[in-house]
C-alpha cells in the first residue's frame, strides 16, 4: 500500500505529481535501487518506495537546488527563516505568513494580483541572483516565477518573468515533506547526460530505471533542446537496458495537436504499453489538450494494471508477443 502522494517543493514543469497514482500501479514492487535519469523536480522518486535512490538531471541548477534543499535535513527551521528573511527583504507577498496583497489590488487585478504586486520585487530578486548565483534566491525565483520554471538566456542570465503565485501553505508543506523524505532515505544526485549517467550507475535485476525525458512533440519550453536524434538515443539506451535484464519504465507523449511521435511508436511495439490518463496541459495557454495521448512503456508485466492497450502502431507491432499476452490478460 502506497502512502499519500506528496508534492515536490520545486513544482517543476512536466513533473509527474498528478500521474503518480497511475504510475505507482505500473511501477514494479521490491525495488532495491530506484534510478531516474531525468529527475526534474523529483515528484517521481519521492513517491516511489525503494531501498536507495540514484537520480540525475542534465540541468546543473536543478541538481544544485535538490542538493541545497536537502542540505537542510534536520534543520528545516533554519531553511524557512532564511527564505522568510529574503521574502521580507525584497517585499514579496507571503500568504503562508499572512503577508497578503492589498485588497484594492485584488479588486483591480482579480486574476493576476500576485503578479502585479510582486513584479518589481521579483525583478530585483532576479537581478541579484544574476550577480550572486545564490541558490536560495534561485529557489524563490522558481516559486514566484511564471509556471515555476528555470530558464536562462543565451548569456546565462535567468530571465523568467514573474508569475501569479507566492509562498503559500502548499510550498511550506512540500518543503517539509521533501526534507522528511530526504531524512529517511539514501539519495545520490548526478549531473550528467542521461546515457553517460546510465553507464556509470551499477544496476542489477532488482534495480528499476524510470525515464521521464522531454517530450519530442510537445511545445513546452523545457523540451526545446530535445530532438529526433535524442529520441533515438533514448530508445537505444532502453533497448540496452532490456538486453541486460534491467527493468525500465518510460512515459512519453505519442500524439499531440495532430502530430505523432513515429520514432517512439515504432520502437515501443516491442514492449508492454499502457495508456495514461494525463489530461495533457499546454505550456502556452494552460488548457487541457484532449487530442493528446500519453503512454507508459515497460519491459516487464504488471498484474496491478488493467489498462494495457494497443495504440495506432504499424501492423508488425501488433504481432508482438508481449502485447498479445497483455491483451489476452485483460
């Protein structure tokens, strides 16, 4: 029985927080080492039981933020005090501490009052981070920034605009839950290319590797450096894990706005395929895209699931014995 799903304190774009109840039913049991090459905000690993965790992200700042927050294990009050001091120093709103936006501003900007109230303070916070590279300042930029993203321009300057959010109870609870998880578990962080990371990690038959790479056909900001060559490299890496008898799972978007991910569709026919009810949300306008389809693919069977399906694969994929067995089972 799984514990209640907890939220990552990074609220990272593309994290799997809302999908974890489904994914938990598809992940294997009895995992010795949980390995994640694209950790992002960490919603997957902090909600997956394992004896130890080895997680990676190619984004240097994502990894450093994990390390920074986890360094406060056993002393959360010190972390909160430092964050509150920064919030007070810059004059940001903090609804958790009952530092609210003035009522007149709420009436004038009904849906965007946080953004209007915090804009100037946020811009100063951003400018100071670009000078100091202070990671606690970066964390607050992530909390107060648009869509909780980490984005830098070509000159290496953090350039995300202010968002319509502030430090609230959800943030406080997420930090507490994250620190509790880190206190109870052995977690090792890497900052490598995903294939290099997999090569360096010692894996055995009791390990489990979960991939949540950028989605090739999504238009999200954080996917812009992922192209077809990366998608093929991913598939090659997964095949190599299967050859070695290592269990893996991978989520991906296979159709979106009339476009199909043919590379992944062709590759996935060799394995077990599950539909994921994701209600994929557009990065650009935050609307749910009902024509989008997200799947979970594994190289192992899992009797917990009742959702194995055929997608629109080439006919030769439909003859795959693993898929055939799954359809007989359900």
